[in-house]
């Protein structure tokens, strides 16, 4: 796809910083949007995705969006999940439609298939029925469904990504170290950046796709990684614990 500037929402977060760094390394212009300014990124809209006007400003002149800004796990529904993971999603989709965005890449989660992750069968495919863990994951199912609707109704190319576990804190690194399944779905910051760059650059004729993104499994292949490779050309480079030294929070 021929892209100009890529808008990265949630650009200051764990994955957002990795995506911005990878895009910059590839010589692609990136604009950030976050409630906190992103270090090293001049083109930045500091604001809330719950603010329709701020999202509209961020979207000006944009052809591809990586939408990461969200409450990144279960939290209070009414004060956190509802504004950030429902209302903000609506504003991002609508601003993207009005700006004529061609490619929308959405951060979904492996928590969408949580209960199958507990009991198999493996590898879990993108079209296996969702088994969401709880409200956060149920809203990621909604995000994927809204992506499908916009792909069909507005001819937008939409890629929903069920992300593995990219730790935000040293505490999460310790949790991953202690669980077999978590080491299998670990996603290093470097692989996360490369994955999203592949998704931005993937062929324009993808109408809608759901794919998984992880690093190489430590032991068992839990998610079917074939669509990410065939559609987007993504192949993981890292395996647990490579990249954990970058997690300092
Ligand atoms: N890290 C993981 O393991 C993981 C796994 C699955 C899915 N995800 C998804 O990936 C995305 C990024 O996750 P992360 O781990 O980088 O989280 P993070 O908390 O490190 O980053 C999220 C960023 O979004 C920003 N943000 C949150 N609400 C906002 C709002 N209303 N307006 C503007 N900015 C807002 C925050 O300031 C933060 O910088 C999220 O959508 C999350 O649900 C992450």
C-alpha cells in the first residue's frame, strides 16, 4: 500500500512506542495521538480519543491508522472500559471514515479466545468461535465486529490483530516467566513493532482479516500464525525472553 503519514493512537504506550520506532526506522512518517506526549515524536496530537474533535484533528491527511489507545485489560467498566474501549473506538472509526482512511489496523487481544487457550485445541484459528475472558475481551470482539462492518460498508481495508502478551511492567515479565502458556504467546516489543509495520504495508486488496501476533512460541504453537505470514508477510524473530530487557516499567 502507498502510505503517507501513519497515525498511531496510544503512541506513548508499550506497543505504541515500539510501533513508532519501527515506522521511523523504515523511514515512514508517523503521527502520534495519546493523552501523554510520545518522546521523540514531533508530529503529535495530545488528547483523548473520547474527544471527537481531537480525533478528527489527528486524522487529517491520514491514510493508515494503527489503533492502540485503550484501557489495556479489565478495569472498571463505566469509568474506564466504556469511554476508552467503546466511545473512543466509535470516534476513531468515524473520523477515519470521514478522512477517507484506506487501512485501519486494530489492536484486539488473545483474550478473545481465552477459554480455548486454556483447553485447546491448538493452534487456535482466527475463525474459531470467540470465547472472551470477560468484559475487556468482549469489547475487543465488538472492536473486531465494528471493523468488519466498516470494511463492508465503507470499503476500508481493516486488519484486526489478536495480540499475544507484550509485558508493560517487570511484574508482568515475572508472570510470563511463571506460566507455560504465557511464554508461548509472548510478544516482544521488537516483534510488535515489526508486526504493525507489516500490517500497515500489507497489500491494499485485503478487505478484512483477523490475525494473531506473537513472537515464536517457547514450546507449543497456541495460535495459528499462517494468516499473519501469508497475508502480511510477518514472521517473528524473537522467542521468550528476548526483548524483555526493554521492559523497564
Ligand atoms: N500489551 C499487551 O500484551 C496487549 C495484549 C493484547 C492487546 N493489547 C492491546 O494493545 C493496545 C496497546 O496496549 P499497550 O500494552 O501498549 O498498553 P499501554 O497502556 O502501554 O498503552 C496504551 C496507551 O493508550 C493511551 N490511552 C489510553 N486511553 C486513552 C484515551 N482515552 N485517549 C488517548 N490515549 C489513551 C495511554 O496513555 C497509553 O499510552 C491496547 O489496545 C491493548 O488492549 C495489548
